[in-house]
C-alpha cells in the first residue's frame, strides 16, 4: 500500500545548521498494516509524515502509495489517497463551519468538487450514522459550529473526517498528544476501532511508548533520520516500555532523551 | 429630507452589491483585497464605454462583471502563484487598474446623461406600467402622501436584484466549492488535507468578489450618469464600513444572516453619510473623513460596549459574593 524507497531529505543544506532529517529510509507497508513510530525529538518522524503527505518533497527517493508514484505530486492531489489527523485539535476542522459542513468537505475528498449542495438530506443521514459511532452525541448537533466543540470532540471529528472516506493511507501525527489523559484515551480507543473496522493502512507517530505498543501490528523506532529498530506482530506482543528503552540503549549506546521516558 | 434619505437608500442598495463582494474577500476568504478601489472603476468604465458605443446596457453590465472577475483572478494569481503578500497584491492590482481604467475610457470622465442606460430603461418601463401612481395611492391611505420620489422603479428593481444576488451567493457558499472556499479562509491546512487546491479556490473567490464589485460600479455609473476614473477612491473602506456596520447592527451568526446584514450595512452607511452631510459645517469633501470616522466607531463602540458590560457584570458578581460572605459571617456570629 505504501512504499518508501531510499528517502533522503536535508534541511538547511550548505549552512552551519545543515541537518540530515531522513537518511536513505526504506519502509514498506501492506494493506491493513498499522505501524506506530516512536523516536526522540528530531528523529525525523514528523518529516517522514510530511513527506508522505506532500508538505515536503524528498531530495532523493520515491514515495509510492497504492501503486502510484506520488513523489512529486502536490499536497492536494495526493490527499485524495491520504487521510490525516494533526496533533493540534484545531488543525483538522474549520471552526466557523458547522459539523455537517465540515463532514461534507471531508466527504468531497475523493472526488472533484462541483456546484451541487454540500449538505443534502441523504448525506445528512449518512453523517448522522457515522457520528453515532463516536458516541459523543455529536449526531444531534449537526448544525453547531465546530468552533464551539471541545478539543477532544474536535479531534474525534477530525479522526472521523479523515477516515470515513477510507483513505489508502491514514497518517496520525501525535494526534492524542495535545489532549488531557481521559480524552487521549478516548481518541486512542476510537482510532483502534476505526482502523480495525475499515481495515485501514495507518501510520501513527507517538511519543507515548505504551500507546505505540498497544496499538497497531508493527512498531518502528527512529533516530537521526533512520529506522533503528523494528518489531513485527509477534515481537510486538510481548514488548514492554523497559525493553524498548533497553533496545535503544544497546543500539545507540545512550539514553533516550525524551519526555517519552516519563510516559 | 425624505427625498435625500430615499436617494441614500437607492444608492445604498446598489453599493450593497459591492459590499457583498467585499464580504466575500474580507470575511469569507479572510483576504483584505484592495483591488476593489480599481475594479469598481473598471466595472464603471467598461459599462460606460460599451453603452456609449451603443451596446445593450444589460450586456454592458455583464461585460463589466466579467472584467471585474478577471481583475480579481489576477490579484489571486499574484498572491498564490507569485507568493506576494495579500495586501500588496491588491495594492499592485489597484494601481495597475488605474491606468487600465484610463485606457478603457480614453479620458478621465465618460458622461452617460444622454444615453439609454439600465436605469433609464427601468424608469421608463416602470412608468408605462403605471405602478408609481398605485404606490402613491397606497401611501396616501396610510398618511404618507407628502413624500413623493421621482420614481419607485430603481429602488424596487435594484432591491430585488440585490436580494437575488444575495440568495445566489448564499446558495453558492453552500455548494461543495463554496464550502471549500469558506474553509480556505478558515483553516487552510485542513482544507488542503481534504484534497482541495487552495490556490484555485482563492483565485475563484477573489474573481467572484471583484465581479460583484465591478457590477456595482457599472450600476453606479449608470445611476449617477457618468463614469469617472476617481470614483473608486476609498471604495474598499466603504465596503468594509458596510460589512462592519451591518455585522454590528444585524449580527452575522449564519451566512444567510451575514449577507443580509451586509446589505443592511451598505444602506445604513449611505443614510448615515447623507445625514452627516446635512450638518452645516461639513462639506462634500469631508465625506472620506466621515467614512473613516464611521468605520472607527463601528469597530470601537461594540468592543467598548462589550468591555463595559463585562466589567459591570463582574462587579455585580463580586458584590453578590461579598454579600453572601458577610451574611454567612453574620449568621456565624449570631450562632456563637
């Protein structure tokens, strides 16, 4: 479903601040794979997501989604295939539009938009049905402005909007990090449910190691632009946070300097 | 006095089309577009020159609309493809349009007084229907017989036109493209992640905004009986004034309400200016200053009023909680 070949990206090339963000990185994901990515700050996790999403273009290498080479495709073109949920709960929705209007925009992701009404009766009942699955009572607030919702509600809505048109790839960029613990738990549970139910192919960046172990069928640890450790389904089952930290120390010979250690 | 206010209403309704355009760029796209000062005149110039050449006034007005659309698209191109700051792209386009408008007209002023315009044909057609007399009769029965404008035609037909444009705009902003344009002004990151090309949406939005502005300019030229190269100066401020006054007075909770508020704001603005100009020591030349003053008032007063109300309610709450405390204390003492 997703193939990254020899991705190489440098920031501030030729200056004092030159930094190799991704160093010939390879990653291949099958349909239905749910990969969680951990790593310290500056490891290149966000850069990786931005390269897949098209916000950044790699200096070298290829990005292939659903057998299409999207390396040079513009952000809006490839977002037909890619769903995204951002860390900031405010980033994934339009605040002055209503819930149903936001959903209508998300609904339009897969096709060319025209002059037909965004919110129709038929779509409304479809939206209602989808919102019910969130169990946040949003289905009764279809015409409420999204700006009035709480951060957790907005993030749940973002998650729904990114997934209900079944993208080829779902990118989750620390999408629970800005929420309080109980809300984060709710969104985590929803993520698990939605990804499983729709058999989505997902890539999730997180700082929370326990979350990275609990979710998904594969786990990747990144450092300095490289994948330094990978656990497949079997290896991941018995994994603990302590083991992960030990693994990191063995490979890099240092301690992981990260707020994740506290998690 | 009544005649002057009636005149202000007529002009206000026509300027409301321009205000709708400004609403589209300023509020919906969140793009302070100064092209307006130029594209308003472009509309007037194109319509005036075509009418002088003998083209049907309706076609001339539609041509003006198209010219405005192109001007707006060019501003959009400067901003999105040229990566020029929104304010600066508008200013550049505005200044370029000044010369273009002169070129279109060939001189700085094109009179239309002898020509058949949309306004004259509306008045004439109306007269043949004999509707003015019946309206007058109705007014007489409710005791308003002293007020006799030249014709009701322009006020009524233009009101209908503006309301139709408003309804069209309301509908457009609910279509898939319209929703995407609104989201572009709201949260660009979001709408891009849903496969929308924000560059083209901005270009279309600015084009439509300036099409409305140019349409208003074309109608004003026909209403006033001339097109002048300087008639657009300060137009953006008038548009903003209409939007801001309208939102402050009528509210802007939903799109349907906001567009209505903008129209109301445009009419209200004209009436305020007309009344202000009747004050003895103010001259016609003071108009721009009055406009600036109105906008400042419309921006500052609601804010100050809000702060005042908040302070007052805070004081009340504080007082109430203090009273509660003392009463508890009193009770405590009596118990002791």
